[in-house]
C-alpha cells in the first residue's frame, strides 16, 4: 500500500508539473505565448524630388489607405515606418506627379527592408 501511494504521488506531481508548464506557454487569452515581431520599412529618398505621400497597403487590398508620412520626405532624407505586421505589401510614393510603385513586396517578421527611391 505504501508503495502504491508513492507511485500515485509521483504521478500527481508529474501531472501538475506538466499542467503548470503548459499554462506558462500560453498567453492570457489561451493562445500560444509566442509573439510576432513586426517588420520595419525604411524609405530612402535618393531622388531629386521631395516626397509628399507614402502609401503602404497589403497586396490583397484594393485601396491604398492613409498617407504614412507625417511631413515631407525631402531629397536626401529617409523615413522609417515601424510596427508593420509581416506580410506582402504594395508600396507607393508620390512627389506631386512623379511616382514610385513597388508591388508584392514581402515584409518578413522582425526584418527591416529598405526601399531606395531614385530618379
């Protein structure tokens, strides 16, 4: 009987240990505890034009969305856009009629991608 109780105690301890380890691996919402690192886009304006509009839209979208620039991106300067969920994007920059477009650009998890605009 003493031996049987020892086995049951050991099994119970193992069960509780596995349960607590499993709970620690899950987030508060029950999802896996792993987090996705968002992507970063750096736009370098090596053109002779000042950029007034920058649009970054999921490739699956039919609309460009909002202008991402908070001020003019002057010639010779760069702009960094952080916290982009990983995925495939279309990019569009506009300097009052002079435009640059890049379709289906993959922005990978945790990566920084640089888009250099030239004449």
